[in-house]
């Protein structure tokens, strides 16, 4: 891991099992933000944006089960299991209502947490969140890859082929898929992702955990319970979406904004699926502008959980 302040402090929480997270610091009296990465990602996905947020927020970024340095160890790596993991993390590590900052699958998990346990969520910031399928489908190549993952034997073969690639190649392919312009991601942050990819290539069950999570995302996105959960969310919410996202079309966030007219939508031009890595300064500026307009609504001191403490 990096040693500079922007790389955060590596910590572990004991929540039934060990959960790894990065503590990026920030003002102790400011809002607590818990960042939730996407499928195949990790807490490293927040390295680029962290320095732009911690002037006003305390930022924690966890590794979900089966991702980053958090092992499953008998747990599952799917959406429902990781929603429960996030819930325990917020209750026991943050200790007060938080703003959830979720990207892709992390946005899906954050929405589900806000629906299931609204007392823990003061607000939501959703970056290219994995919403319900429709009104638009992802890029045909992306759709075919996810279809492959859902097939028991072919998915296993595909993961074995990916594992055989050098870490630099595998990480490069992911950034080319997720970014409109991968060169925007700083080289030192790419290097951190390569180091983690080398580590995960040596872990038992890493492929199984990824496939389990991928299949869970597909099932969740296609299900009516997820749509009902989205409709029930009442937390103040900001949607940020890259208009060149190949995995989750920007139409998905437009649909969310239509269902919830009070939610603000910011479309990032020329940006792909991970705006926090590709355009961190611009993404942080949009987030902080939103926070200034809803500061009282997301104040933990006004939230029901705070009065129960």
C-alpha cells in the first residue's frame, strides 16, 4: 500500500470476521462518509478522490467480502451478504448515521441499506449505481461478458483465463472497460491496483467469490424486490453518472431521478463508469456542492439513530 496521506491508513475491524478498510481521515466533527466500491473493486477505488473530500468529510472505505483484502472465510460474496456487512460496519465502526458513497455494485448495496435500515443512512451519493435493468441495456460486449459469468462452467473457464493474465494486463483491461480515458487515472494509483491484483491472484476462492458477486448483481438488478427497495428510499440523494459508461448506461440514473424528483442528477461528460478515479476533482466538486445544499438534512445530530444513542 502507498505511504502518502492520500493513500489512507490501512485498518481492520472485527465484525464476526476481519473486515479491511482504509481510513482517509478528515475533520472529526464533520460528516462521516463510508465509500462502497463496485464489483471486483476495493477500497483502492477511492484513492484518487479522497484528498478532495477529506477537507470536509471523514472518509472510510471498506473492502467488501470477497474483494480487496477482506476474505469471505465461510461468508458469501453476494449483494445481500455484503449489505449486512456494510450495515455492521456502519453501526460498529462509524458509530453514527453516515453518508454512503457507492459506485456501481456499491451503489446498489448502498440503496438496499438505505431501504432496509434508514436509521443508519443520513444521505446517499451514488456514482454510476447499478440500478434495475431498463430502460437501457449495457454495451453489447459488457452484456455478453455478464451473460458468460452467469453460466456455471463457462464462467469458471472465463475466470481461469483472466487469472492467467499478468496483473498489469488484467488491471489495464479493467480500466479500459471502466474508463472513457484510462490515461486520466494516475500512474501511482494504477500501480496500487496492480499490486492488489497480484495478491488476489494467489488467494484461494478469489474466482469463486467474484463469480458469486457478479451473479448476485445480475439477479438483484433483475428482481422486483430491488425496484421496490429503490422506491422506498427517503434519504437525500445525489446521482452522479458518466455519460460514456459502458457498464451502466446513464439512462439508468435518469430513470432513478424520474422516480425520485428530489434526487439531484449530475451527468459527467466524457467520463466512464468510475468517475471517482477518472475525474476525481470534478466529481468531488459536484458532491461538495450538493452537500452544501443539503447540509442540515444529512446532519447526523438530526438523525433518528443519534437520538437513540
